[in-house]
């Protein structure tokens, strides 16, 4: 609340402050983000293949609370849905026309544009979510600890987590979640506003975006009040179906054969170069391209990790660690890469072999990229209307899921919390997103994620050791129980 007041009070100078802070963190701690993302990806891969893979969250006899479809729908919508629509066309086009290395507008630039986009939306990010989610779920459902962020370090810090140190971790998790959500909601509302400008000639401005945030936040508040099994689950399923329909439409209406060929070639290129691309630091170029791209993305994923991790933990009881890794890392990565392959390849085809115009639209206003692309295909008005509606549903599901998670954390892990507390967090989320837009737009949104993601990154590196230690002891205890039984 103090941040909201100060940003509104110093609107003219706050933008410059955001730029300074973003530059400082990128220059001094960008390496930590890249290192942390890679360590976590390798650790999650190890867990999914290790002797711990058959440990079931909640115990051997625990059954999943949600169907696989509902489970995947909720974790995808909470984790990424809204902003993927914002960047799926714009990012490949930006990397194509202004690549971090090589010649712009070349065939190499086109292939590399998709490769970089897959990196930012692929395995590394979802592994960050998976580690946090698995740690929260294991220590809560298998070790009997409260459903909260602080307890992921219990094997290391023990009862110290019951005091100020644990309170600090939970407060940090709330703040990181708040700014991570604000980033997503801020970008998402720009996307929705651009669509409404195209459809209804509604002014595309910060003032209108703030009004839209207020309106949609009220809808999200109603959803979060209704709880997990009604509002959030139902809306997540609806959003997932709408996203699938949108992908199918683009695949059929667009250059189908080119999309299929591009998808196979570009995804294969991404998998072949996963380690090289994932560890690239532009150290020998002396440039700062990564400041507003890869470093921002990793900061954003880390900032969102407490929220998505705890939410995924809440809905994943009854899953084995192997199922968890397949569902939280492999399945969403497959969906996001296919989405980017379809929309990104179509945009690149339009630029290289078609009438073009996407690059100019992106340079003018990044949030218009998807709409500009749809203009080139049949039923453009209806498809853009469908995209706007889908974006609103994604916005609501992201906001209400985040409010529910912050509610869990701030209530000490209790799942049954007062309705007024859920309302408070939902409204405050909208307020933070609005003032970030007012106080500096995209730079402010990026800075919020970079700053709050840094301490989460450090904690999650310690979580690797903590979780391994906990799983090792749990597995050993199970083996002793089996031996004593027979």
C-alpha cells in the first residue's frame, strides 16, 4: 500500500528510478538468474528420473483431487496463459527484425527468433515453477507442515522458520507474488485494451487501461470469493478450451504447411541448442540486450514462483513426482512451444513471404501484434473479438489464483480463510498493476519482476539442497518401514 501511494505521489520521477534499478540488477545479478535457471532445470530433470520419482504427494494411498484435464488447465492458466498471447507474435518478430546477434531479417534470424522465444517460455521457466511447487507439496502433504513457502527450507533451518526468519520468507513471497502478478496483469491489460481499440475504437491509453483493470479485477474478486472448486476450476477449463480453439483456427487459416515445417525445424533447433542458448550471457559482445529480455524473463519466472508453486502444490496432491514433473514441466512447455510455433511462424511467414506490416505494428505498439496478424486472415473481426474475450478470462483466472495463493501465505498456510481477506488481496493486486502502468509502463513492470525475483532465486537454489535432503530421509524411512514389516 505504501508503494502504491508513493508511486502515485511521485509519478514524474518514479519512471527514472525504475530504469536505474533495472539496469543495476541486470548488470550485477543477471549471471545469477541464468545460473539459477539452469541449475533448477537440471535438478528437476534429475528428480523426475531418480529413485524418488514414484514418491506420491500425500502418501502412497492418496488420490488426485482433480482430473488430469482440470489439473493441467489450472496450472497452465495460473502460470502463463495471459501473457503468452501478448508475446507469442511480438517476440519472434522483434528478435527477427532486431536480433541479439547476426543479421536482421535473415533466414538465420527467423530460426533464431523462434529459438530465443522458446527459451524464454520453455523448460527453464516451468522447471522454476515445478521446483517450488514440488517442495511446497512434499513438505506439506508428506511431512505434515503447513501449506506455505517458508517450510521448503525446513531440513536446513528447522524450527528457526517459526520465528522472524520464516516470517521474512513469507512476506518476501507475498511481495514477489504481488509484483509478478502485477507484471502479468499490466501486460495483459495492454493487450486487451489494444483489442478493444480495434473492435470498438476505444482509446488505447494508460487511463483506459486503469479503468479496465478496475472492472476486470472486480470480476476476479467475485471468482476468488467463490473458491477453488467453482470459480477458478471452471474458468480455467473455459480458458484452456478457448486457447486450443484459437490455436486450431490459426493453424487452419494460416500457412498450414509452412507452420508444420517451421514447428518441426524450430523446435528441433531449440532442443539441440538448449544448453548453449540457456547459458548464453552475451559476455563477448559487450551488449545489454539480455537486460530487458532474458534477465527480465528469469526474474519474472522467479517472482511468480511462490504464487504458481504454491497454487500448483495445492492442486497436485495425489500425484507422483514423475507425474508432477511431466505435468508441470513437459506438458506446459509442449503447449507453449506449439503455441509460439503456430503464431510466431505465421507472423514470420507474413513478414518474409507475405504482405508484411507486423514489424511496423510491433515497433509502434507491441500489444497490437496479434491483432495485426489476424487482420490478414478470414473472419478477422470475430477472431479478434474471440482473442479479447479469451484474454479477459485469462486475466480473471490469473488474478483470482494469485489472490488465493497470497491469502494462503498470509494466513499461515490455512486453506479456509475469511472472504474479506481474499477480497483485500484481489483489490490490492489490481491497484499495484495499475500504479506500475501509471508510474513507468513496461519498464516499471519489468523492474518489479527483476527486483522481487532476485531473493526468490537465491532461496530456490537452497531449496534444491533442502528438498533433496527431505526426499532422501523420506525414502530411507519408507524403506526401513517396509523391511520391518516383512
